[in-house]
C-alpha cells in the first residue's frame, strides 16, 4: 500500500502536496483560493477532511451543499458565517444591515448580494486577525444560488487577508460554477494504486485479470472500488460480478454506485427505510424535526441496520455516507411514500419560525392542485425576494404556479416566476414559464408585463430590432391600463432601437418617440424619468434645437432629485446610461457628463449596487479621458474590470478601447476591436459598429494613418446610429482634409454644424470651429483655430485643447510661421506627453523637429510605477480616509488596503501615510492644462 495521511487517502500525494502548499501560503503571506473538481466519489470530500486535519492553529468554518429541490436564499452562507455572527455589530452599518436582512434577522430593503459579499469578506477578515481562517465548502454546486454567487464574489476579492477558501465541486453537474478560479482537478487513481486499494478492501489477492478489469470499469474511482467490494470476498468478485452485463457495473460510475446503494436499501426494515426517507427529504438534518416527523408517521426511529449496511453515520443526527446515498434513498421511494414523508415534515415544521420550509414541504406533499399550498409558496417567495434571493423567489413561484387550481392566479404566478427567472439570469426557464402564463387568462396589466418580458428576453439574447415593436406594444398596453410603467417602457423601447442602430424606419427610434409622445401615458412617478423621455422624444422628433434644451431640464433634475429609498436609487441608476448617452452626444456637455457619472458612482457605492458600479465607473473614466487625466481614467477602468470579474460579468471594453486609441496603442486596440466587431455583427449591435468607427478614427488620426482613419470614421457615420455620429464626424473631417477628400470633409462639416448648433457648450463650439479651420485659409483659419482652443478650454475638453494646439501648429508650420508654430506644437507635445497620449505626442514631436526644435525626453512621473489600484488607495489615504473607509469605498478589505499601502510606501520611498500627500503632489501633472479644469466630485 502507498502511505497516506488518512486511512482512506491513497495515491493522492500530488494533491496533498498542493493542499500543504496552500496552508503554508495562508500562514505566511495571505489569502488562497482553490476549487477541487472531480466526479462523484473521486475523493474531493476526503481531501477537504485532510486539509481540515492539517490546519492546526487555524479557524475552520464549513458549508455543505445538499442536493434538494428546495431553494432557500442565503441558507448555506448563513451556515458558514454562524461562528462569526457575534462580530456582526462591529461591521459598518450598510454591511451589517445587508447581512441581517439576508439572514432573516431583520426586515428591510432587499440587499444587494455584493454588499452582502463585502460584509462576509469583512467578517472573515476580522476573524483572521486572531488566527488564519480556512473556509471549506463541499458540494458547492448544490449551494443555494445566491450563497454560491456571494462566496464566489468573496473569493475573487481576497488578496492580502489571512483567509483561504477551498471549494469542492462535482463535475459535470458543477462544471459551470466558479470558473476562472484556481483549480485542482482530481482524476481516478492509477491502476496500481487502485488495485492495491481494491485488494485491501476485499482482504485478499485478486487474479490480475479480474482486478484490472474491475479497476478499469470503475475508472479508478475510490468510492466505487470501496463500495462495490464492500462485504464481498475475492472469490465473489471474481465469479459473482465477472460479467459486463451485470446491472451494477453498467452506465456512468456515479449511476452504478447509486444503484448499488439502492440495492442495499431493499434489505432494510421498512421503518428504517422510512426514517432514511425522512432524512433524505429534509436537507438540514435537524434531529428534533426528524423525530417529530417520525412520530407523526408512527414509526420508531431505528437507524442501526442502515449503519450496518454502510449507508449512514450516526451522530447528533443521521448523516448519509455520501450524497449518492441520499439520492438513492429519495429516488427509489414510491411517489406516495415521498408525499407522505413531506406531509409529515410540513406538519412537524414550526409555521412561525420556519414558514418557508413548511410551505415547501406542503407543496411537495400535494398530490394535486391546492390553493392553500400555492398561497403559502407565494408568501415564501415574497420573503425570499425581500432577502435578496431572486433565484429562490423564482423556484418558489414556479412551484406555486404548478399547484394553483384556478387558471387566472396560475397565470399571474407563472408570469411572476418568469420575471424572477429572467432577473436571475435564467432566460430559457423564463421563456417556458412565459408560455405557461400566456395560456392562462391574464389581466390587461399582466398582459403588458408579459409582452415586456418577452421583449427583454429577445433583446438579451440578440440586440436585434425585433424587440422594439414588442416593447412598444407593451408600453401601449401599460398606457391603456393606466400603469406608471408605460413611460419607462417607451424609454426602454427607444433605447433598444438606438442600441440596435435603428433611428429611421417604422421600427426605428423616431417611430418609437412619436408613439411615446402620442400615447398620453400617465406619469411614471419619477420626474427625472418623465423629463428624460420627453427630452429624448423631442430630440428624435422635433430636432436638436427643441430636444437639447429639454434634455438640459432632465439633467438638472437627475443631478438633484432626492432618492428617499433604495428602490428609487436603483431606478435612478438604470436611467443614467440613457441620459449620459444623450448628454454626451447631443448636448456636448462634459460637465454634465461629469456631474451625472460621479453621482452614479457615489450612489452605487453608497447602496452597494455592484452591478451598477462598473458601468458608472466606465462613464466616469470616460470623463477623465476627455479631461486628459488618463491615469485617473485607468484607475477607474481597472476598478470596473476588477468588480466585473468579481461579480461574474464581462469586462466593459469600450473605455479601454477609447483610452488605447488616445494613447495610440494599436497593438492593444486591434484585437479588442476585431472581437467587438464580430460580436456586434453576430448580435445585431449596430451602434457598437458605429462606436468602433469613432475609436479607430481617433487611433489612426493619432498615428497619422489618415486613409485608415478616413475609412473607419466613415463607417462610424454611415451606420444608422444615434450616439457616435458627431464624434465620428470630427475624426472624418480631419482625416478627409489630410487625404485631400475635401468634398467629403465639407459634407461632414455641414452635418456637424447642424448637430452642434443647439448645444451652447465649449465642446460643441470647439469641435465646429476647429473643423471649419481645417477647410479654411489665411486669417479665417487662424481665427478659427484660436477660437477652437478657447472653446475647448471653456468646455474642459483637455484632450481636444491639446489636439487643437497640434493642428494649429501644423497649419502654422505649413504656412511658414515657424516661431508661432513652435509655441503651439511645444504646448501640444507637453500636454500629450503628460497624458501619455503617445501617438499624438509623437506626431507633435515630428512637427517640432521639422521646425528645428530639439525635443527633450520627459522624466518619468514618481507615480508611474504604481498600479491603478495602488494609486487609487494612495490618493484616498492621502485625503485622510481610514483603511476601513477605503475598503468600504473600493469593496476590498482593510487588510488589502494596508497591503497596497505598504507597496505604495516602498515605491514612493516613504515610510508613513503622513508623507503621502507630499509624495503624490511631487509627481508631474497627469496632463491637465496649466489653466486648470476642476472636475466635479
């Protein structure tokens, strides 16, 4: 035999070494995360036990996933956090409140699951201050969905804490869970070790042919080898199972093991089988509850025969030796026996202390429609929603619909279940339940909800313009029903058409805007939302001169509207992307963009809305790109990407691409652009194609590859989009004049003038003046270039101030005004070099060299070695924020903040946070013009 630290742990030296290394790393330098993957019976649980046994001087906490149809939100997380709840009062108030609501300890608004995750991270971090914490999660694929999502978030945010998280996941059931985290894949034992294990189990030598065939059929699975050999001699194995047609050895290994367990059940007394069925039907394993249910069924709790058969272990309650035993017990029982047991469990469950579990057991006991049971499930679903358990809400509502006798309430519940499944990112299940609802009589309001849901599912799968007519139909139905959801749905329809790149035509944004204005829809309850719809509709139907002032009115209200509840704040956050796109591209108002994006970031942080925070950070990062503060933009994009990864969302590539374009990083941008273009074509995201045209226009103009810039910008213009036409026009005019395509330039200039006329902003004025200057001569051109610089400075668009200096300097050199040309080219080079806009800086350098000017290399900034998050932490610390407050701000633990600060001190050559302000202030400016442009927030 091969030596092993545990009696049953053979042939796992590689795996044990990996786990030993994990513990060493935890004790020496902080957090570790590992996902152990493998099929049922392969030894994942034994490896977790080995890890726990080796974890001396470490606090071990556990959670166990259990296969069950019941979905109770945060149940597994509550189990894991139970040892630390005495520290709950020490958490920051928002985290404490979120966790108390999630665990059913208090009433309140449904908590954001990522704020719950931050609370768990804080709990674990504080517990690790005394000694390292090891978190073991077995059968993670069976945790309730919101617990699994929360624990995944915590795992992705660990960095410097003395906390390790190790998950065991059964494949293939859990193959989609926890992807991207470090993994240890467990395969079958090699043939030699497996043969030794088998012979040890049967207590004798086996003929090599028999042994090798048996090992091969079990694929080296330790549980299979041990269970199939249990109670059988070497001779019995040789002659009793020496046939590939034996039912026990056919099919997948897990199925064979389960059938073997089921075969053993048949030999047990009926009372023992019933007791095991009670335990299998009630996943919590509460011994008192099992005893009460057994008493109701008038059976004597007699579990010893099951222990002798190797099916259970007895302690404070019944514990199945393996999840496959539970599965065998439950699924081999007759349907009436299962209903009888669930009926007893429902009667034995306290209706006050545990109403949700009682409702679920009552539903499983029902042998037909039952309104009382359905109503109980619906109430349980509402409690799940209040705790933030959308997936649990969906499952409970679905079961409620199944047992509802009357078709009208069945349709209403099926629709609610479909909406919940869609919110829980299960669109296929949502579609199936929407079909159930459609076959039932629905109220006019519910018909409208159904139409909107179908449109949202369609739009989520493919950004085609097929969703817009469905949304318009839903909005009309909401209007007819007098619902405040009508105006919100009209705005959603307009947004869908814009995203699909459809402005004109019967299914375009203008048609949607006309329908919205003619609908007479009632107020939505949000003044900002109503003004925003009015402004966007006016922009699309009446033109810019009417629409832009209306948009400004919406902006003022969005910037100041009071948001008394979390629900109001979430709704505001959903409106902001629509508002920002309109303000950016039609009001040409960078200050408005700054105001709204900073408020969005602040509100998302305040309520812990981590789903809304990454896009808000991306919008705020876009502001800083135009301010010329690429370092701050980089920090925001980095934080957004880190949060997107931690929350399981795709990273937001748009701001990364814009920043790469302004920096002239063609190697970075080209691959992402091509990937985005393919996705846009596959999903019908025409507006994204327009964005790619603008981005490539900036990139190639900076690199002086004007023919490529001309083609790219033309692509951005020609797509029938709404958002990027103006920005693409600016790039197209510059590229066209450089390529000698003056007619194209003049045509684009006429469109740009029309687009900017109503926008009384420095950005609009600067764009128009500079584009006119590119097509002018003599004093007229000179005056227009100077006007463009003044206007862009007024608008705060620093990158365009620098670019105007560059274009003016280029024009001055070509008109033989070398001295004045040097002044503006020098200014452009200094600004672009400070921003790290490498391509534009190189373009300015070449022009300066042509004037005879010597250009010195720029000294590296003192902060250039800091990563984006280190820079962000250093800035907040320099502003006087404590580690705890910085952690809450950035959704990381105080330990991670301290870890970043130690690295910052080393890189800046300082030894305390008191020296931070001076060290950061000594860094050269990041590209902001000397005249100073103060940003909001």
